């Protein structure tokens, strides 16, 4: 569990660095800090919504086999 938390923290930290470097932001400037916060918040929302979508797909999937094989044996 501890390893999973460390991995998640690293992913969020590396993504923050990518946002800063891709948009060439200087964190000393208050305006650019706000741009970073808006971009990072948007990214976190996207990750959360995609995670919910994937979890919903997994939950709604049929995992058990159909009963066709048992019905064909009785016929």
C-alpha cells in the first residue's frame, strides 16, 4: 500500500513538472502560477473523470460466462 501511494505521488509530481516545462512557466510570477494551477486542476479533473469512466465500464462488464453450455447439455 505504501508503494502505491509513493507511485501516485510521483505521477502527480512528474505531471506537474511536465505542465511547467511544456508551457514554459516561471513559478516566481504570480500570473504564471495561476496558469499552472488552472492547468493542473484541469488535468486532475480529466484523470478523475477518465478513472470513473473506466471503473464504470469494468463494473458494468459481464464477467461470468453465459449458461448456454448447461442448457445445451440438457437438450
